[in-house]
C-alpha cells in the first residue's frame, strides 16, 4: 500500500515537471519585409527597409575585421 502511494507520488511529480518544461520558440523575421544587401557573390544580409545599405555593409565588414577573420575569401589564381 505504501509503495503504491510512493509510486503514484513519483508519477505525479514527473508529470508536473514535464508540464513545467516549455520549449523556447524563436520567431524568425520575415525577410520579405526586409531589404537585401549583397556583400559578395555568396554573402547576403538583410536589413530594415529604411536603413542605409552602405552603412550595413561597412558594419558587417568591420565586425569581420574585429574578429580577426576574413569572412569573404578572396580567390587566388590557380598556378598549373
């Protein structure tokens, strides 16, 4: 009798824990309502419609330089 009560209490606690856990839902921005800025042939960023594309491009490149990484790989000629 006591074991069945303990088991039922454990089941109820497990159900309460499962109810309390919620997934984080992130809302993805609608890119159809944003302006596309082309950095290079492979890189595009999206900004607000009224924002300055040149400023966004400069900020993107400055951030890449600050990280010490070149995000835009330059193509070197292949020597045969």
